[in-house]
């Protein structure tokens, strides 16, 4: 077969799998209880998506901000009041798999709720919250008053935090 003919045949073949995932952003609180999520997943697949990116599923702090986790071991009460995070992700991943969807879960590493178990049990891993943090400084971004910010800028603390996150995310990935 001549090289030109080979290229022509290659162009006539069915297109290869796409390179980039087609991602649907899934807000678990808007979707209702976990038991109703397969209905959403069926619709998501029918729309042509192949990947679901979920907002965090962890239990939030007192301010109820989904992106400021208070308990990394328990799922948000709106998802299932007695579910562990691992169980919720496992069920969600199984439902995604049944609909031929991949699952990504959004995780915020750099901050937690001020009342988070992690922030209260290992406070040296987080920057102290002082009244001066609440002043507006045009040279810096405004910090969320309900957040404790991780001290990734301190190498020994960053190493400990990274170890904690690696262990936690490994358990979550195995779920």
C-alpha cells in the first residue's frame, strides 16, 4: 500500500476517542439525596458528558460553605446524614460507573472551616486568625473569615499537611 493511500485509509476510519473529557459539574446539594443521583447521571450521560466533577461532598462548618470542610470523615448531611465520606463517594462512583461516567471530586486543600476537626486538633498547621485579618488591605486578597488557611508556606508544616492529605485522599480514592 502506498503511503498516500495509507493516510487516506486512516482518515476514513471512525474518529478516535476524544482527548479532553467532557465534564459536567455536579452540585450535590442541588441534586438531592444520594438515592436520587442515578436519575441525574442518566440525564448527564444522555447529554453527551463522560465525566462528572462533583463539588465537595464533605460535611461543612457552621457557616455551611460547601468549600469549607469541617469534617473530612462524614458526608454533608443533605447527601446522607449517617454516611461516611468514603461510603458516599463509593456509592456515587458505582452509580457513575453504571452510567459509563468517570467521577472527579473537588477537594479544597488550602483551607478548612474554622470549626473543622482538623483545624482544632492540629492548630499549628493553620495560620492563626487575628482581628487584623479582617481589615481590608488593597495589597492582599480578602481572606474568608470563616476559613482557617493551611500553612503550606512553612516547609515542615507543609510536609505534615501533605502527609495527612495523601493518606486521606488515598482512602477516598480506594472507596
